[in-house]
C-alpha cells in the first residue's frame, strides 16, 4: 500500500504514527504531496485533494483518516484501532471523537488565519477559539482523571498529534496556557519514537 501525506498534516500524522505502532510502516510506501496545488500528484488518486490518502495494493483508494483506520484494522492482529464491539464501553471511540473534533476546529481556524487579513472573519475566529478552549478545558479535567493514558491507542495518538500540530503550526493558539495537566501529558507523549519520527515542521 502507499500513503500520500504532507509533513504538516495532523490527520496524516495520526495515520503515520498508527502505521509505525502497528508494525505496518515498513510495508507502506510513502509519497509526500503538495496540497492546494492544481499540479499535485495526489489529484489523480484523490480528486478531493486531501491527505491522508491511502492507495491499496488492489488500486482502491481510501481517504478520510477514520476510514483508513478501518482498513488498517484488517491488516494487523493486535487490539483494533477502532474497537467497534463496545468491548471498552465505547471509550476509545468517544475519546477519539473529541480529539478529532478539536483538530477539525483548530485546523479551520488556522486556515482562516492564513487568508489575507481583510478576508478573515473575526466571528469565525472567536467561535473556534471558544470551541477549542472549551474542549481543552474538558480534556484537562479528563486527563487529570486518568483519561488518555495507558496503551497507546488511537485516541491518545490523535490527541497527541493534535496538540503537537497546534503547538508547531497554529499561528495564534497558545493551548498550554491554563492547561498544565495536558501540557505535561503532551510533553510525555512527544517522547515516543513514533511521535519523534513524524514531528511536523514548525511554521
Ligand atoms: N476529515 C479528513 C481531513 C483531512 C484534511 O483536512 N487534510 C488536510 C491536511 S491537514 C488537507 O489535505 N487539506 C488540503 C486542502 O484543504 O485542500 C480526514 O480525517 O482525513
């Protein structure tokens, strides 16, 4: 299989970390692609033009990180990335949903900040700041209570990749302020080799 990715994409990073943790990385060809580029070599495979995009050996192309996780779960024999049987009381999927929701919001917000100043919507930036802060406050309490700990499951990967992306690539968001527990949690997860190997470039 072949993964199309961009070094700065948090979504692609979650898949890249999962591949390493599942022992599937060596068997996966990687292709770095440009985004928002009409000449990107990604477009013939994925007309939507987003990463992660995974081309299977049979030529089928999967997009959307959660759908890619579904496929990866057919390729290894360990605990599933996505426990779909309720055996963990749906906790992993619940935590994953919060982490993915956080990244969705702050990614939209950061895209807004990259637009020319006169095109930026203050209302939208305020909405995303409120959403992100509310979510981080909830995560601070959850992590203090023991959530997102233990085995490196997909929820932990997604939250770590989200915070790493926010720290290194978001133009204004200072997520560590007021979140000491989450901050310490992040400092620990970023020392895991699969996280170090996939650190997004700072912009
Ligand atoms: N819901 C998608 C989001 C993927 C996504 O937004 N990827 C960004 C990179 S972080 C992208 O490819 N953006 C290109 C564009 O917006 O044209 C997923 O979970 O895979």
